[in-house]
C-alpha cells in the first residue's frame, strides 16, 4: 500500500508540472515533446494504477473465498472422520487409509498439575 501512495504522489507532481508548464510551452518549444510524453505517461500511470486496484480487490475476494472453502473442507473432513471412527472404532488401523489417525490404546502419561507460581513475601 505504501508504494501505491508513493506512486500517487509522483503522479500529482507530474500533473502539477504539466499544468504549470503549459502556459510557457510557446516560449520553450524544446520542452513540448517531453511535456507531451509526460502527459501520456500520466494517462498510462493512472490506467495502470486503476487496474492494480481492481486486481487487489479481486485478490482479496479470492483470498476470502479460499478461506471459506478451507473452513468448509476441514469441517466436512472432521465430520466424516467422526463417522468413520464410529463405524470402524476409534483405535482401528483401517482409519489410516482414510487419512484419519487412530487413537493409540495403552497407558497414557499421567497429567501433572500445574505448580502455582512462587510468591514472594512483601
């Protein structure tokens, strides 16, 4: 975004140059070709800036749509995995072929209670 602001400032400078040079072009004919070219550059720059803003909007739209698809896909996969676990069993090795990790049977490590932070006497 910073570069877009910098570009806009440059275009404003170019336009200021053109507006203020026009009354003096008859006195300085050697500047006329450069002034005409600068006017073309301004038009092209504005056109490209507009196209870039449209593309930026399309990118944001695509990002939001992709995030929605990702969310829906993850939700559907979780639901299917739950049904598969219900059908085959939570620890069944058959779950692996569906990309679902079976629950490991066996002893679990005991949970340890969090120790309270030591207090300092006041």
